C-alpha cells in the first residue's frame, strides 16, 4: 500500500533547510571581522586596522575607531568619519566635531569624559566634479551591517549609561528604520543598548543649513537636546526611561 504524501512536507523541508542559513548570516558576518579574543578598547582599535569586512577599506585612508574613556558614562555615535577624521584617524575632529565640543562645553560636559564613535569606521566618499575635494557619500545598509560587530563590541566594553545617536543614519541603524529625527529627537527611546538612549541631529547637518538664521535655530535645538544630559547623569530623569 502506497504511503500518502504529505503536501506540506516538501515546503517544511525547504523552510527547515533555509532557516539555519538565515540564522547564520550574522555569525558569518562576524567571522569576517577580526575581533580580538580579549575585548578591550586598545585591542579593538588595533584589530580594526585590518578589517576588510566590506569594500570601504579600499576607499578610506585608514580605519577611524572610537575614542574616549573605557567606562565613559555617555557615548555618542555618528554615521561615519569625514574627510578630516579619515586623514587623522580620529573621530569628530573636523568642523562637526568642533561644534559638538562647543555645545558639550556649553551644557557643562567635558568632551574628554565622553566616548565618541561612528556606526561605520571608514570614510565613504566620491570625488567632487571640480577640484580635489572628497564628498561624503552615505553608506549602504550592507556596509553598516558589516561594521556593526565593532560598534557592538565598543558598547560591550564601555557600557555607557547614556547612548546618544547623532543623526538619522546612526539612529535608524541602532533604533530601527521607523525612527525619525524630526519626530523623536531628544526623547528617551526604550532600547537594550544602554540604560538611557536618545537621538538628536548630527552637528554636520547644522553646518549645512542654508543660511545663518537656520543654523542658529538648529544649533539652539541641538543645545536643547544635549542640555538634558547633565540632568540624566544626575539621575533626575531616570524613571522616564
């Protein structure tokens, strides 16, 4: 007597075979990233110099890793290093970094006490049509994902109390595509990444404002957002998370 065929059996076999491969995507990605066996910031910084998990290493002058105290209470995460950072090998030292320093000082936070880094560790650029300028180019999702193990490791080592995403690209990479700076900036966002998580504009977007009036307006909003940090650090708004 012939055995009755289960019409759903073939589909289950296909899904079963496909499932593990999807689950292994992230581990396979991590295997391409030369993470050190012992996670410390110096070890991670040194190991990142040889990372070729995506093609951006061919564009960047060098890897630009994060910078700051090992146990900083606040971590800032931007999108990627810019031209200045790419040449010097340090994050947030160009015009946007200087604006960040100014506003941090204005709200009473010392830049040397925070950790600053980027979602992507290499500068992605394209040549300007005229001259020798290198123009910032937004990284693809695959490049962001390829670099994610480095940021995850930084978070694991630093364990900041407050994580601040700078700009929409960083916020969406860490908090989801549904995040909108115009709607959600300055608010505490539930996340497992840190005890308190928020996002604000990237300082480079302020510098790109079309006129001085818009720059002043956007700078004031940036100050307003970062002015929450001292209160959060003192614990006054801890219950709001």
